[in-house]
């Protein structure tokens, strides 16, 4: 029993150190990307709002192309995560391969780290969207004075609805699977061209923004994510076996 | 005891394949300091990486009778000219990382060696010079608290004084249970440091001798290496003769 507790403690310490290593190696890149995304979206939003590209909030947000900015940022965020982790494996593989933590353990630490980072990116985008709605209300109170403007914005604007699907369970499930699959695939990437990660990213970029209740594309998206996740777990299991 | 039994390694290449190790047998007792010598492509790096389990191989590598696994791999440390550290991290971050993974980390030794080599502790390693990187690489291998310290050309890029210092410091700090397997080309520099020399050629051990045996035979390590490799001292002379003779005609 004592042995098990000791081993568990050792593994937990090892996992924490890998987590710290990942954070130390990627934090500046991720923060810079997040700042560029936030500033870029804010600038595009103001240009759109003050440049008269629509009177309604929906038109302003749609014409400011924040969905494109977000999806581009997501791509760069993923490439920063996967690239950092590949560099660690490539340049410091001699150390990584000598750790008492198994390859499977290292993979899960990386995957959880990536998933956490992606959740932060989504949360940041939601926060930016909420700020935009507030800013629009302050700028044009006469155009959008409803007390439910925030709630309505997340229903009327497709991108915002896909980001925070409110009562649409199908999109919540899709988003959860997307984040899990992207995080796992970025963690699995070690060398060469990250084909599966690219495929998954293009699926996300192509299908993320869709109409309320777009069941078929969401289901396909979930299917792709499940396939990617299962293949990762299978490869990992095979490798460690 | 580290036992290597009939170790074979075959690399597949587009043009067929290369037999990098052709049945290496070696026994390394705890506390030994062994020099591993051989020309480029003799199999030194492959041997060290196979011992560590970085490469798949045929044969057996046993550490005190057990296969090397996650549970006992921390008894081996590795310093290589390819470097193993995390370039974005500082030495202090490495120390924390190692301490979390290797309970046997030698903190006092780390402090002493970092101070001796005057290495900055809060500078990211990617900003170190090549010589400093090598020094740090060896320091971490020595401080991990491993029983078997494997080194693969660790001093490539360091000046002679620096290397001399390292050998002296190494001899001064090593505990009796610490074993060194040092792969290098710098024969004449390490002959006072190593206690045993193992010679590899084309993936085979072709010589294995202790320095005491050499002393008894009144031979230097260089003499032994030349003898084993069949080095012909008149080789250069004859080649020069051929070259200059052609011009005279």
C-alpha cells in the first residue's frame, strides 16, 4: 500500500514537472498570440462599427470577421502547442526518454495541457464577444437597447452561437469533442507533417460556424473527432504494449 | 553490474542496411571508469543509445540482472554532444525538473560544479556558448545521482584546458559506486582518467584492456590502440613517397 502511494506520488511529481516544462516552453508564444487575436478582433470590430458596415450588432460582428480571426488564431495556437512539444521531443528526447514517467503518462500530461490551453482560448473568445456586445450597446444604445441583447447576440450571430451554444446540446458535445480531439492530436504529434492535426483543423475551420441546429455537420464533426481520439489511444496502447 | 550480451543493431537504409553492432558482449562493473574508443561509425553512439533503450536492438542489456525499464532507468544518466537539455529553460529550471524526476539528484554537487565552471544559473541554455552547453550537459549527467553515467563525446567544442579541468574534477568527485562509460576520440587526453579501454570497430569489440594490464606490459593506450587496429606507422611515409615520387618523374 505504501509502495503504491509512493509510486503515485512520484508519478504525480513527474507529471507536474512535465506540465511546468510545457508551460515554461510555450507560455510566451501563447500569450503573444492571444494578445494579437484580442487586439486584432477589437480593431476589426471598431473599424466595422465606426465605418458604418451595418447598423445592427449582427451585421457589425459578421462584417468584422471575428470568426476568421478566431479560427486563424486557433490554427496558430495549435501550431505553437504542437511545435513546442515536438521541439521538446526532438531536442531533449534523450532526457524525456530517460524519465520514470511512461510515454503514455507523458502523452496524457501533454493532452490535458493542450486541452486546458484550448479551453482558455475559447474562454478568451467568449469574453471578447461579451465585451463587443457591451461596447456596441454603449456606442449605439438606440440600436440595441434590449436588456437581453447579450443573450440574443449568442442566438442570432452564428459564430457566437457556435462558440457558446446555450441550449443546443449537440453543439456543446461537438465543441467538447473538438477540443478533446485537437488537444490529443497536438500531443501525439512528434515528427514530420502533422497530417491528422491539419485535417482536424480544416474540419474545424470549415464546419465550426454553422446554423443553429446544424445536426448533420455537427454529427460528422463528432465522428471525425472520435476517430482521431480512438486512433490516438490505440497507437498509444500499441506503443506501450 | 551492467551486462551487454550479444547486442546487435541493424539500421535499415534505402540502399539496403547497415549492421551498426554485430554482437557486442561487455560487462561493466560498478565503479569502473571505461573509455569507449573507435573510429567514426564504429558503433559507439549506437551502443550507448541501445544500452539506454533509445533504439530497438537484438540481444540483452541487463542492469544487476534485470532488463532496463522505467523502474530502473534512473540508475543510468547520459551526457551527449547532441545535448539532452531543454534549450528554453534555465539551469535552475533544469535542477527543479531533475529533482522532481530523480530522487537521488545531487544538489550539493550541482552547486559546486556550476560555481566551478562559472555557469550563469538564470540564463536560458539556448543562450549559452557551445562549451558552456557541453559543461552543463555533463554536470546534469553527474548530478542526476545515477550509478552508471554514459557519456558520448561530451567535450566536442571545449578547449583543452577546459577538458583537463573536467577530468580532474571528475576524478575528485566521483563516489566509488559511480561508473563512467565515456565514448571519445581524445585517446591521449583520457588515458590517465580511464581505468579500462574498450575498442570498437565495425560494430564489434576488438579490444578490452585495463590500464593496469597496459602498465604491466609497459605500453601506452595509444600503443595498444595502434596495435589492435593494425596501424602501420610507415603508412604516411609511403603515401608521401608515392605522391612526391610522381612529381619528380
